[in-house]
């Protein structure tokens, strides 16, 4: 099994940490030690330690399953990062995680780390729903069960905002050292949203904590990019077969990586910019580009891919019709909504993004990408749709994946035969709507668009948007969903829009 003692005996083709891990001291805590963090921020930190060794060892914290003790814990934080590009494989052992902490049963272990004066930066990948915010507005959801609990019992928090607020309260009371809280989740203006939810929570605790946070805590935004699907048993077995050692914490990613960070820190700064990250004054243009192009394409291909019977993103984009549809959607409707990014040509970025999705070695399941879609479609689809409607521009293509998200959840309901299992905070609500209404698409759309936590009421009331989504849902719930996509792609949506909605 992978361990510090084994490092010296690994095959020469496996790259090892280029610094003395025994000399590591903690400086960064990370919440949410999943595949993406280990393929991204931990790798950048490994690069930084090799280039400019400093007190930036990582302490990994999980407050949700899976447990870390039996994987990374047993391996002293070491793990293998595989880069896969079609038939090419590159192996590297990452050493930047010096220890891991499981805090699923109680917040106490996480709080001990986060409140420590050693920790100067806290990064996190907790997924969109971890922020307990309302997707349509970005505000803290005060009705969220975990937030209700944490405001009532703040010393034993369950939520990310509650845990962070309590850790900051402990820092204020014990040593007062400043700290940077850096979101690395795929949410636009993620630093603003993180700051909003933590400050709102703190204000409920009292003005003293809120004032201390204002003076001592920074919430920079960041854009992160690397495709890193969930690890499979095949990935774990491949390390043993190819390189001769076992590793229970393998992660797999593509070669491409990017990290753009708002240059706004409290206290010392981990110089990730020395190893490929970019520090900027405003992350927003980079966020829009990545979320609307790459993530917009991924979301679109996931829903249309499942509806078309495709298992992985690479399978879906290998289909000529879906490839043509997503390219047209990005080029004709998404691209005009983008803010210019210095040094990046949007059309070239679109082609690069689509090329990345064709990588057959990255087995990214469409159902995995479709997870928590209600938390993702606002920034990836609904915001660009709003931008286009405000200018009187067409949304025939962008409305299709919105209807695809609806169809995906509707078909998981009992009335529609539970075609597949889904994971989404609004899955039960939409299943209840589907069970009550059946296949009559107009009332289906009316009821789903009334969920104002997802759909801004002004957008939901827009007649053009509603008409396109009803037509899209009608086509995607039909016996030939790909036939409908072909009609839209051919530009023949007008006839479809004039057809009556399907009825139960």
C-alpha cells in the first residue's frame, strides 16, 4: 500500500513529491477532500511546495461522507493522481496533504483545525448545495434545516456556513489571526456568495462577530477548471496492475487545468501564481466563460445524453447530432452573452472545451454531471437566457437543456416509471408535480417554473421563455427526443412551437 516508506521504491515513471514531507507544517485547511480537490488545489500546492517550500501543508477535512481515515488516512495523506488523455497515462504521487480529519459525526474536529492559528487559508469544494443558499438570489436560506439547527445550537454546527462562522468566532476569541476563506466551487461570484452566507449567519449571532469578520476575513472569488470524474474500481486496479502498488485514494483527471483567483487575501498568500494559477482583480469574465461554455456544454450533454441513451459525456459528444447541437448552442446563443477575457478568443475556447469533452479516457458519467442540476442551471443556462431575452435575442437552443433538466427529473418519478435514480435537492418536489400532473407539458412547466428558489419570477413569467420550454419538454418527453433535438438543430422550431402540448 502507498505510504511514505514506499515512496523510494516506486517505479521511476511515477513522479514523487520533490520536497521533504517530514518538514511540512500546516498552513491551509481544505473542506471537502474529494476527487476534484485532489486533482486540482492539492496538486497546485504540491507544485508550490516543490518550487518554494514554505509552511503551506494541507490539512484535509470532510464534514460529509466519505470517511477519509480508511483511504488517505491510512496512506499518510499520499495518493496517486493519474492524468489520462485517450491512450496516454501519467502517474504522480501528491504529497501536499499532511493529515486528514473526519468530522461527519461532530463539528469539533473540523473546528479544532479551522480555529487554529496555524491555518491562514481555508479552501473548500463542498458543491453548490453546501452553501445553503438560494440559487436564484445567492442569499442564505434561513429555512434550510441545517441553518435552523445551527442558529439554535451554534456551538454544534452542521452546515458549512455554521461551521465557518463558529470557527471564526473561536479565532476571534482565542488569537484573532486573520484568515482567507477561498471557495473553489463551481458557482459564479463564489466568494461573494460565501461571504454573504457567512456574514448573514454571523449577523444573527451578533454584531461583534460580524464586525470582526469584516476586519479580519477575506472571501476572494475563484474560477477552477479540470475535469476529474469520480474514481472507479477500474482506476484503483489500474495503478496496481501498471505500477505494482495499491492505492485506495487514486484520482483521475485530464491534462488541462486552470485556477484564476481574485487577488484579495487576509494575511499571508500561498503563491499559487508561481506554479500556474492566475491572480486577477476580477474573476467574473473567466467565470462566465468557463461556466457558460464548458459547464454549459457538460450540463447540456448530460441531460440530452441520458435522454438519448448515452452513458458518458464522451459518448454523447461522439454523437454527430448532439455535437452539432451543442456547438451551435454555444456559438450562436451563448457566445454573445460572454464578457471579453483578455488573451482568450471565445471561438477558440469553445473548440478547446468541446475537444476536452471528447477524451475517451475520462469516463465522466452523464448521471454524475446531472447531479444537483437545480443548483447549476441558474448560472449555466438561466442567466445567459435572461441576458438574451433582455436584448430581444433568440433562445431556441438554450431552452432545450432547461427542458432537458425538467425531463430528466420528471422521468425519475413513479408516474413516469422511475426511468433512473436521480440526486437533486428538488427531485422529490418535481416528482410530486409529475405524479400529480402526468404528461400534460404546459401545466408541468407552469408548476416547475413556479419554484422561485430556482427560477427568478420575472424569467418564469416571460412568455417567450415559457413557450420554448413547453415545446422543449414536449419534444424531449416524446418517443423520439433525439428527433426533436434534430428539428431544433435544423432550425425548424417554429412548427414545433405551434403544435399543441402533449396531454396525459
